């Protein structure tokens, strides 16, 4: 790389790092509650399954708001949208920290979801727009690193803060950190990076495109399957894996490490297998890992590697799926990425709801089997999307 090329690439790298940090708070606010299930349940006087329902509230609001935000706000400079989104997430974290009851906490989750719905798809589109077409897979993987790091640091850190200082302090810390990133976003990006407002006609054209629609459905089904177990993972570790409560943050950290490793090699694997081959291989791997997890005895040194493989393969799916969406219809990438982000939270909401119902009816031990079945549906949808 020549000196002028290096000088031009440096600001792009910096901006991608900042976008990944913004995406981190999308993940931290959505997933942090999973690490605080026990503490929030005790503090608000509700059942653990009700706290898992806070994941569903976030997911439903995000799913509706993400495409609507592109329709209403899509023409605004992306740096301003992202800064506004993380600021709204921060304010909502502070509201959750002072919530006197469950319904105030639920209202704070609505605010977090609205901020995240503005931030997540906009950050992905901004990252893809900063690089030439051949660099989009790497750029999208870089931005999505924020979510994988959130699963490594956000959820376990929330769990540790909740156990050590209380769950309210955990939300204050997340709110302060999110608020700090807003001025940085405004500084490293300029107003030329912007999309356009999506019209109803464009939205319908995306939904009518068979390959796009099935690829987006793959995202929804994949996240649905993941969250059937993931939504109550902290509880599953204690009740089924027989893990001591004080080890839960460490075990969640191990799970997240697997996700980061998967995201880091996703662009390398996609370079060899292509986006389509990578998605297929990852979904098959998740099914196998969850099947093994269900069959294993409650021995942590056996369970942790299976969890890490599950995490790595599951999070490796997202970047190649987004790359496929951009490749299928570059001119509609803003909206298809927003719909894909919406599908993430549709899947999360359905999966969390199934998780809560299964927990109350058939018991928590069966959750990995249900997850494997959900991933199987995602694999079927994706392979169907490849058929011309």
C-alpha cells in the first residue's frame, strides 16, 4: 500500500472501529439483561421468565422500528442518526437503573430498542458505504465485531456488575459508556455518508424478491433458534449444567469468546467458501454443537467447548448473510440491511417467547433440542433461497 493509500485508509479504519463500538451498545443493551436475570428478578419482584420477557419487548420494538426508521429518517446524515441512537440508548439505560417496578423497566426497554433500531442498521450501511465492493465483507465483519464483543464483554460484564454492585449500577455504567461514544461518532464521520429515505414501493420490492426475502427469513429463524436457549442461558448453566452461580459471568465470557473468534475468521472462511457456503457450514455446525450440548453430562469442561463452538458458528453467520444481501441488490442495501436487522429481533422475540413458555411447561433441559430444530428451519430457508 502506498503512502497516499495508507493515509486514506486510516480514517476509514478509525471510523469502522467507532461504528463497531456503536454496534457494541446495540448488543450490550439488548443482551445485557440476560446476564442480569436473577438480580433483576429479585429486585423487581417478578419471575425470571418475566425478565426474559424484557428481551422480547426489546426485540419486538426493534423489529418494527428498524425498517420504519429507514423510511422516515433514511435521508439524514448517518453520523447524526448513530449519535442520536446511542444517546437514546444511554437515556433509556438510566431510566432502567431507576425503575421502581417492572413496567418502568419495560418502558426503558422500548427506549433502548428505538435507539438501537436507529443505530444498528445505520452503522452497517455506513460501514459498507465506506469501502469498495470487494471490501464490504471485511467492513461488515468489522462493524459486526461490536455485537460479538458485546456478547463477550457486555453480557458477562453486566452479570459481574449485577452480582458485585447491583443490577442498577450495571445499567448506569452501560448508559454512561453509550453516552460517551456519541460525540466520537460525530467527529470521525462526515455528512457525505448518508442513505436515502425508503419508499413503500422499495420496501415491497425487497419483500417480493425471493432470494432477499428468504435470506432475511434465514436471519429471523436462526436468531429464533439461538434465543430459545440463549435467552435463559444463565439459568440453564445453573440448573442443567450445575454450574456454581458465581461462575456464570466467566462461563458467559467463554461463550462470548467463541463468538468473537467466529466473527474474526468469518471473512477468511467466506473468502474460501463464499458467503453461501459459509452460512450453510455454520448452520450445520450449530445444529451439531447444540445436539452435543444436550447429550453431554453436567461436566463444565465438556460443556464449555461445545458452547464456544455454538457461539462461534452462530455469530459467524451474520457477516456473510449481510454480504449476500448487499451483493444481491446493492441499490437496496440500506433497506435490506435494515430489514435484516429487524429480522434479528423478530427472531430474538419469538425465540425468547418460546424459551419462556418451554421453561414453564416442559422444563429448561429441552431448550438445546428446540434450538437445534429452529436452526434446522433456518438452514432449510437458506438453501431454498439458493434455488433459482
